[in-house]
C-alpha cells in the first residue's frame, strides 16, 4: 500500500490522544480516518494472499475443467502453483499472527483489561447491541422500520471478521496437515488426510464464495457505494458518509469531542487512483473466480 | 533262344535280321552250311532294279553272332533252299521274335516314317546290322553304348540328308552331345554308363517331344532324367521334393529349360545362354505386349538381384525352347510359389492372398512388394522390403485415402502417419534403427491377418507374444500379472499391450503424454476406481496435466500388476510402505493408510468422508442461504439509499460553494 507510506495523518485512538485538531484551511474537506495504516496493510495482505490461495487452490479443486489446467500452466505448473499456494498461506498466517500480536500489544499500550478489550464499546465481538441491530435491520429490510443507526462495527462486519478467524483456523489447520502429511500421520490415521482434504477444499469453497459475493456486496458493492468502497484500502471515508452510514459512531465521536482527532486531509488523487486500480484487479479476480466456480460446479461437475 | 532272352534283358536288343535277298539256300540240313555253300562267295551279287546287291554272307562272323544257332531260314523263312536261284525274298521281319521292339518301332517316329515309305527311315538293320549282330554288351555290337552316338549320328549329324531335309529342331546334335558332360563321359572317359542317345530318347520308342508319351515330352523329362539323376531334388530346390517335378511339370521348369538338350555341361552354364535367348527380344526397350505393356527387361538389373543366378525360364517356366519364340507357350504369370512354397502358403492364408484368390484387383501379389526382375534381399538397403522401406511400401496401399485404407472399416486411421510419429516409427525412420518394429514385425510379412482372426499375430490373444518377440522381458512380467489370460478366469476381456500402448501411436512410456493418457486407459475398464482416484490429490494433479504425482502404474506396477492380496504385489502389506516411499521419503505404515481411491459418496465404505463432506456442504449451503437472503433483502433498501443520496448530491450541487464551507464548519 503506497498510501500508507505517504499518509502523514496517522491518528491514534480517540480515547488516548487529546491533541487539538490541526485543521488546515477551510478549502480542504477533511475525511474521517476509519482504518489506521496497519489495518490497511493487513487487509491488503489478506486480499493478496486470499486471492492467491483461491486461484492456486481452486485450480486443483476444479482440475477437471480446462480452465484449471490453463491456470495451472500460467502459474508455472502444479509444483510452482503449490509453492505459491504455501507462500500465500505463510503470508496469511503471518497476518493472522500479526493481528493477534497487535491485539495483545494494543491491550498493553492502552492498559486495558481483557474484559474491556473484548466487551468494550468498539469490540468486534458480537453483543446484545448487535442482536438488537440485527432485528432492527430485519424490520428495515421488510419496510417495518427505519434504518438502524449503526455504530463503528455492524453485525455483518463482525461476522465477516470472525468468518476469517474461523476460516484461518479450519483451512489453515487442514492445510498444514496436507502440507506435512508424514508428520501428521505420526499421530493421525492415514484416512485423516482424506478428511482434511475435504474440509480444506469445501471450507475454501465456502470462504471464496462468501468473500467474493456477500462480503463484496456488503462492504464494497452496495448500490449506494457502487462501484466501489475503497475505505478499507485508503482508510479514509468522507465525513458525510460516516454520518449517513454509521450515525451512532458519528454521534458518539461528536459527543466525546474526539471527532477532530480522527480527521485527516484526503489522499493525493494519484494515491486514490492507485488504490482503485489495485481494488479493481482484486474485485475482477474475485468475480472471475466466482464465475469459474459456478461454471465448474454446475456445467462441468463430475 | 538264350541269346534272345539275354538281349531283351539288356534292353538293347540285338536283333538279327538277316535280310539278305539270298538265293543260295543249301540243300543240306545244316542250315547255315547249306546256304553258305553259295553265299560265302564274295562275288555273289544280284541286281535289284539298277542296283547291284552283294549276296555275300560272312560265315565266320555269323557263327559268332547271337543268331548263330538259328538257321538262315529262321529269319529268311520264305526262302526255299532247293529253289535256286531264290525269288526275291520278303524283308526279314524281326518282330516275329522281337515282338515288343517291333511294336515300339512301328509306333515310333522312325517306324511311322517307314510306314509312309520314307526312304530315309531306319529299320532294325539300319542300326543293328544283319548277320553279325552280337549281344549289346559286346563291345563290338553296333549298338554298344560307345557306338550309339555314331549309329544315330549316321543320320543325325550335320550335313546328313535327314538333318537337312527333315524337320529336326535341334542342330549340331552330335557335336553338342560329344562336348556335353554326357558325351564327354561316354566318349572321352569311356564311361559306358554315361547316357547316350538311347538313354533319353529310348532305343525303339523314339517319339517327338510334342508327343505326350515321349520320354522327352515336357512332362516326362524329369522322370527320364531322374532315372539316372535320381536324387537331383536334393541339390535343387528343397521345396520341390521330387514329386512336383513329375506331378506338376507344367508349372515347374523342366530339366531342359536350364540344361539344354545335348549341351548339358558340368557347370551350370545354360542359364546365361538361355537368358541371352530371351534378351534377344526383351532387351529392346520398345518391346510391347499386345495390350501395350512394356515387355522390356533391363538385363543390367539382374546381376545384383537375389535371382542373379536364376534363369528367365526358371520363373517364366512355360517356355518351350524348341519354339522360335520359346515364350509363346507361356500361359500363366510367374508363380513364385514354385520355389517359395512356404511363403506362398502363408500368403494364401493372408488377407492379401485371400483377396487375390477372389481376383480382387486391390490384392497385392508378390511383385507388388518385391518387384520383378530386380528383386533384392531384405537386407539390401535398396530393397523395398528393407526395414526402413517397409512403412513406405505398405503405405502405397494403407496410407489414408489409398486403396487399402479406403476399404478398411476398422478403428485404425492415419496408420502410416501415426506409425511414423510413434516410438517405433521414430526409431526406424528417424534414428535409422533397423531392428525397430516395422509393419511386418507385428503383422508378419506374408501372413497378414485381420485382428479378428484368431490366428492373426495382432489378435488380442496373440499380441503379448507378438510384442514379446522384441520386448521379451516385459512379456515375462506381463505373463504373471492379473491381466495375463493365463491368470484370469473371469471371462472378462483382458487388456493386452496394444490396449494401453495403442497399435500405431505407441509413445515412449517416459513421456508425459503417455503417462497422462495411461490413466484413461486403465479407467476404461476400472471406471469406478479411476473416478475415485481423480478425487484425490494424485488424480487432480494428474488431471491438471502433470506427471509427478502417483499414477496407476506408480503404485500398481505397469506390466507386473498383481492382485493386492498377492504377496508379490507392489501393494501387498509387505510392499506398500516401500511403494509409498518411492515418492514420500519417510512414509510410515500409518501414512500408507491414506485412501488413494477415496470417494465421499459412499457412506458405507467411507463414512468419515461421507459425513465430513455433507457436514461441510451443509455449512456451505446454510451460510450462503443466510448470507444470500440477507443480501437480497438488503438490496432494495440499498437502492433506495442510493437514489436518496443522488438526490441529495444534486441538491448540494445546486448550492453555492459558500454553503459548502458552511457545511464543512458545521461538520466540525
């Protein structure tokens, strides 16, 4: 992410820092910083590793399609594809472990208890508020109520987050089994390799299918944000959008008086363009994979 | 009578035919003395027309003759000794005693001429003399072996009236004979057993060679010659075996076709001369048959050919050397089977031969493959049957679009093109390895039969044996495998070499394409097991087109596939871990428990896999249903939001930039 290197508006959490806002002239419309650079990098790495894993893995899963054979050739043959797959897995594990380490580090820096971390206001764990919002959302969907006033994390965002947790655990563990079968069969029976294959493969299908359709829609492709929401890459979101999309978070920030700490100048247009370019590739690849999966599942299945 | 009996036994009957027109029959009882009283007078003559004929009889010589015991009147029976001078007596008829010889002579060329009144025709006396006839074994006999040529030569040598005025096809008979091996033996070496004229022509039964009863008739020559050359077959074609010479003389060349009559020499010289006779006409490159075919024979081709020492007439066997155009008697095409009987038998059994028997114009005959006069051995690089030339030779008919390929209804196509690209074709045609299998190696050279024929070398039953001619070690392995017919009694159709390796597109087994295709080959019969294989990592990678993961043969073996219960199987309990270790160094027995043909569709066989799969599938389906429903419900609302947003943006655009600033301050 080139944007992270250039971004001078690194802003820390509102609770801690009480630096007065340094807004420049009124000409510039400041943007809300939703994701700090390390989270942008993390997501970009996730995107990279996930798509890579999907491409290399699915080429094996759908080996009976001509597509798969061609892709495998493009990727340099099954051995190279396998190497790429494992390298991407290492990257994803790194992101995963890095994220866990970051949580621990953040807890220490902020001197917060685990309870506070896990069940506090901005925790990603599902809580009662999410249940209420989910029910309200259902009413909204059915035209029985207004749009809920979502906070920093909506329940579907939390679901996505934990889906990744789950996915990394399930796919990762079975993947390691397949990577080191001789090691694992010291403890497990030989047929567990077969079981691991099924779990790895089907869970991967679930993950790719979910990410490239529902996740894409939920967070990037919603009509009001069409064609693309690049907040997760730039970290920035227009203030108006924050007000509209997550009114509760906005209100809470205003109420606490910490909003200005979370504002920053927009990125250079070139940065935004670069981000868009990257995002388009990711999006395009994702959709292609979906098309391929549908084709393989429906038309070429055997 | 003893003398008579003796002479018959000797088959050179010396007949006494004293045909003296005698008149001096004596009155004495002693027959000869009575007659000799007058006839011993040397000056005693009589006139017969204008001729003066001596009536002298040499009493001493008569006394030594075989007929000495007979009285003069024994032969001159119509003479009355008391009636002197005798009236002109009838000619002595030897057949009174020598009935058989007389009959033979009467039927012979000589006798018939005599009957017609031919003054040159010989009678008994012409050869045997009259009063001085001695036993044929006596060296003084006029028909003793050494003298026969000269007796015959009296009439049959150059310049005699007979030779000049009668139709005798041979010339220089006596000269040629005396220079021949027969004549030399007789005349120069004094070998009385050497054949003289009568040995071949017989003494009395002399017939023209056109007479079927003649000893020199074409069909009888062999038996005539073999009377002496009784084992000549042994030094001639082994296939002739004696019988054919006699039974099918019309097919085979007769002795005289090569060994010309009267000129027979020790060395086998005749063919050069015979060929030269043929080439008198056939060396002319403008020579055409009636239907326009060229009849030109390039004599220069012959010396290098396999048939360099074979005379024209040995193949073109119906020639008749006594004709001006010896070939005019030819009615049949060259029949190679006369010498190549075994090969011909194979050919007749082959598809080619069967078609030929039906007069199919497409049927190839010997010459279509081997050529005509310039036949070269299969080891000659210029021969069409030299290994590297064979595919091209067969291609003349079997290349796609050619006559054999057009009528062929089987599965093999582009045979020649495929073969040329196959391992065999490349080995033969590109690497020039003449030991590489060519068409004839599998299909045989002369006994090609369709695959469906149980005797065919390419019949599935026989294929392992056919391939095993070269791939002996593989055949040995295969013979112990589950696929060998000897080891399977299920009655199922078993694969043979060609089912996996194909017939004409055989590839190197270490090439990727082959390795990948082999799985489909196994899968043709082992469909279910192949299907499940493709659900595993090994199968999936293979299907992607890579060969490094285990294929059927990596675990089961290629030619030595045995039942997994067989201790010698690669997958037996004792061997399976080592088999895995070929690729997975460090593999353990538990590792070998990996299910290489697992399917998650069989709850009984693989319950773990079945339930894992359905568990995962349920999770997947439910997640998508919930997520999808959520999204679908959301969509209309999101569209609504989008419309509102656009409307708001339009309103904002209508406001001034000042308002925007104000909006910015408000936001703070």
